[in-house]
């Protein structure tokens, strides 16, 4: 899904950087409490978490793609979310930039299917100076071929590409408006 969204963004004229959380080394938060005190540093910070946070804070837009595992985020994503705890007592200042999430789940039904993952991300992003501006969710997703299923007159894959194009357009228009 991240690849499809990135294709749309690039068709819309912006460049993307793709990061696979599974390829990063992010150790899980141990709740030691050290980051609650100045300088709010994490004793685990020799891994890839800080570099990832720097990228997330610097980007114009962050698109976060994740499957639902046991009604929440998968372990790699959850480790990353938990490590942002170090910003709880030292949050970045300034206006929040947007983040967008695309979630998939295997089950075709379930009122609360995306609630856990969505709430986790909603409270994670502000710690990195972002707000979760939009979330879209797809159910009944078990294999890559499910992206070819038709919905509202086009494939799910094409609707993700369109979504990326729309965001690229929106960011470009915002930048044009901000230019004197
Ligand atoms: C460990 C695990 C837990 C899962 N838990 C759920 C779940 O709670 N609800 C659900 O609808 N699907 C669940 N699924 C199915 C996945 O959401 C679905 O297969 C998704 O498309 C997997 O994406 P991936 O191939 O990128 O991991 C689970 C799959 C795995 C492997």
C-alpha cells in the first residue's frame, strides 16, 4: 500500500522516501522512566529509532501503512510508537504537519477492527510534531491480489494511487499559497 500511495504522490510531482519498519532495528521501550527527566534521552537510543523520528519530523507528509494484527498495530510499528514516549515530557513546538494512515485487516467485518491501531497512531504522531489528518481502512485484505478488487468503480490499488495524487496536489497548493 505504501508503494501505491508513493506512486500517486510521485505522479503528483513530489518525491517520496520509502522506509520499511521491518528493516529497521527498533528495540522495544522498557518503561524505565529515564526519558521523563531532562535531557529526555532514551537509554536504548543506539538503534534506528532516533533516525526514524528525525525523518518523520522533517517530512512534509508522512504516510503510514500498517496491517491490523490482533486488533492493533503489528509489533514493529508498535515498538516505534512506544519509543516516542521519550517526547512525552519534551514535545516539539510549532504547528503540526500532517500524517496519513492506511490500514488493512483480514476480517471483512467488525466495528472496532481499526480502533486500536487508529488510536495508537493518533496519540503517537503529535509527539513528533504531526497530526493524524486522515485514515483510510480496507477490510478483507489477505493477499496482495486483494488490491485488484473493485470498489466504487476502480480497483483498490488505483484508489490508493489517487489518494497519493490528491495529497501531493494539496501539499503543492498549500506551498503555492504560502509563497508571496
Ligand atoms: C499475527 C497476525 C494477527 C492478525 N490479526 C488480525 C486481526 O486481529 N484482525 C484482522 O482482521 N486480521 C488480522 N490479521 C490478518 C492481517 O490483518 C491481514 O492478513 C493483512 O492483510 C496482513 O498484511 P501483511 O501481509 O502486510 O502482514 C492478522 C494477521 C497476522 C499475521
